[in-house]
């Protein structure tokens, strides 16, 4: 969702570049049916109009399938808080496999992920100090069965409170954690009371993600995830099932220990791809989504819109935000509609976009195929071959003598 500090410049640059497929479902029906999603307002000026999302009710979505997402870099350390593991691409992966306590809407509204938090934290500011109380979901557990309770907050605080050259943790420093005076157990193990020496705003800026208590030890923090994902020390709707350094891919599958809504996708594949080649890769079907964040990539998408339509492919504005939103690999309703936007009746045509000011190419036609993997394809009418007309044989056969041969046979 790339919400925290998403640059509106990049989003506005790419608004017209969110290319959708010819949105026919697997049964040949319009995939917009029952979505209840209104088209963007013409000329809308709010930031929410820049969000190229396509939500659908979960009940409308089919079970199964695989989505392949691009990954700009392959992680060298699987601890997202370690200085060697703080890659935006790796955060995209861990958004589906590690605990994140909040959701962010395109309008900037923050809500708790009730799988982890029972409600938003309670904040009390008195005499220059700040007390934040968290009530956790008692069902929340790490994959190894350890409860997600106040000890996860304590471990996260220990790992992140000291600068990199102090305390022994090679973590990404965050001054907010240095302001914390104590992290204590509340009325139960699933209530956490955090006291700060001075107020911090927003309160969601601390403990937005959690560490397993085992990583509260500096030696474990620094070395345990250097070469191993350690899926048992994570918690999320998906779990890492395979890491292939040769093909530069990371595969996620539904977490059988997840207590929330079960994911609809069978697999999510993250494939390392150079950002400059992401658009051609999406066009060729190697990935199902591509980041668009500069003029060169914009030109590639404009050329793509003018010439062809990649079924089921989408293009999103790239963000330089340090906090990236989860990809549609989690239980997001848009997971099974990767990049397909509802823009009214024109969305059944090729080349329609999330912008209502865009128009499909006049010579494009959608052709439904019977292949289970690719249901629609798009072809320019101006480039279609003429229908085959067999020539008539001459009424009287004639024989001609062969002339001299020229050139290569």
C-alpha cells in the first residue's frame, strides 16, 4: 500500500499508467460483477483518487492460483531489522509472513490488524511522559507456537533502542525506541504497557512490526537469519516455502497455522528482476505486476498501451517510501484481481486504465481463448492478417520450362 510517505509526485506521474487487462473472468463473465466498486470520480483531486486499487469482496473471488511479483533485489539477510536486511523488496515479502499491527487506507486512515491487535492502542500523556497500552489478540501465535505477547514488544525494543555502534545489535537505529523508558506486562501477558520519556507521534510509528522473542538476544539477532529464513520465527497468512538463490526466487504458500482468514492464492512467487526490465517482463508474462516510477518506464507503458494488452498484468507507481505496503499476496481482496480496475463499461475493452480520462485504442479487439491460463488476449485490428482465400486453379494446366536458378535456394 506504500502509504506512510508515498510521494504523490510519483503516484500522479503514474496514474494513467495503471494498465488493466481485458477483465473477463475465467468463465467468460465480467470480473467486475458484484464488486460494488464505483469508478473514480472524474477530475477528483483527493489523494485517494491516485490509488490504483481494485478491491473486490472476498466472497466474489475464486480459490487458488499463483501470482508472480517482481523483486528489485535479492535479500542478503532475512532479518528485516538487521542493517543488511533492510531492503524494500524484502519488506514486501515479509508483509505477508511477519506480524504487522496496522492497515493503512489510501486516505491515510489507520486501523488495527485484528489478527494481532484487538483495538487501536490507548494513549495517555501526563507530565511530559506518554503511556501506550496495547491489547493483543490472544489467538496470535508465532509459527513455532510461541504466543505473541508482551515479550515480543520487549525483544523489539531491545533490538532497536540503541545506535548501531552500541548495545551489540546490528539493527536499523530508530530514535523513537531510544525514548522508551520501559516495556512491561499489563493485566495479562496479552496486554503491553509502554512508557516513553517524552511523547512520540504518531504512536503507530513504534511497534508497527514485531520480532520473535528469540531475536531479543544480540547474537541470535545478528546471525540467526543471515543465511536461513527461519519460517518458524515468523507469523502471517503466508509462510516462506522455498528460497532459490540460483533462480533468485522466493516462494510463499498459505500458512497452515494462521488463525485469520485463509489466503485464497495457492502460491506467491517473488522473482528478482531488474527494475528497468520489469515492464517488458510483465508484458511477456514473466511477472504479473511492475513498478512504474520514472519517465523511461512511463514511456514503455505508453508504448505498451498503444500496441498490445498483457492479460492480467498491472503496473503500479513505484514509491521511495521507507514503509511499503503488503503486496496483494496476503489476504487482500485484490489478490485475485492483480491490477484489474473497475472503470465502468469500458473496462471490458483493451487498454482501459484506472483513469476515466483515458480511452481504449480504437482498433483493439478482445479475443477470448479457451486456455485455462490465459483467457483473453488483445490484438490490433489494423495488424490482423487478411482472411485466407484459396486461389483458383487455372482452367487448363500448362507446363513451363524451368529457367536459370538465381540466388540461394
